[in-house]
C-alpha cells in the first residue's frame, strides 16, 4: 500500500481527524509554520484543524495535506518517507479472493469444514475472503489497513491463522466500524469465551476449522 493512501485513509476514518493530522505532521518532523508556508495558508488554519476548532477536513484538504508532508520530506532527502514506507511494509494478508456469486454462511462453513461456535441467524451473504496472519494483523494494521483487508466488499469472511484463544481479533473487529460477514479461526488452541460473546453481540458467526491454510486456499479458489 502506498504511504500517501495509508495516511489519507487513517485521517478520513479517524474519529478525531485533526489529532490524526497532527500525529502525522509531527511524525514527519514538520512544524505548523513550515506546513502552512508550503500550502500557502496561515499557520492558524493548521492549528484550527488539529485542535478540532474547524470542521473535519474534506477529501481535497486531506489530499493536499498528505501531498505536502510527502513533498516537504522528499525535498529534504526523503528519509522519513523511506522509514515509514519500510515500517508499514509488514504483510499480514496471506491470501484473498472474490467470489463470482454470493455464498451463504452455512455453505461457506461446509466448504472449509468449519463449525460455528456462537448462535445467531447470520443472514449476511459472503462475497469473498481474506486469510490473515493474526499476530501481524493486530500489531501492524491501522484502520485504513482494514480497508485493504476487506478488498472489494465487506461482505466477506476473515480467516485468521496463528490464533491461540482468539480474543484479540474479535476485540479489533468489535472496535472497527467495518464488520465482516463471518470470522474463522484456523486451528486455535481454544476459543476464548469473550471472543464468542463479542461475535454474538456483533451478530457475526465465529467458526473454527482444523484444515490447514493450504487446503483452505485450494477449496476457496475452486469456487466459480
């Protein structure tokens, strides 16, 4: 993912976009005055955005802000851009795909030999899947990275590998505005009761499969 997209997405999705703008400006080591000069505006305007005194910035403003951070740093040699691009190079997505047609939760679970651990009606359809390394996903993914996780549709199954008890993935899903159609844990030691409770609250089927990742990929890629 390009660094510009990551920064812009994090600002847009933030509940406090001004504070997020300030975070990124400070990470780049750029003062309000320097940024304001580059953008051709008063530093008080930057201050108003960051403090929340101005309404949330529009897409155009966010784009100019992000471009300014990148271009100012590149004019100085681009060290911060290189550093941040490397930092966000961690790859948690092991595989993902879109289905040519919708699949019910029941049929999807049958396909990968998964058993649902919680109760619910689960009427949402599944249009795709993403297989994730759970540790990397939790440690390295911000809100915008989750947009990448969902691909073309949020109506998809998130399949987590490397799960011990499964609490952290469900806590992250609970806290995020985008919700998957289903969550599957691959060979967990045991599914934590809190994870099951959170899945039930969110009306998301939480399932477990003992298939290995290679076999899961094979079966899902055969759809269509």
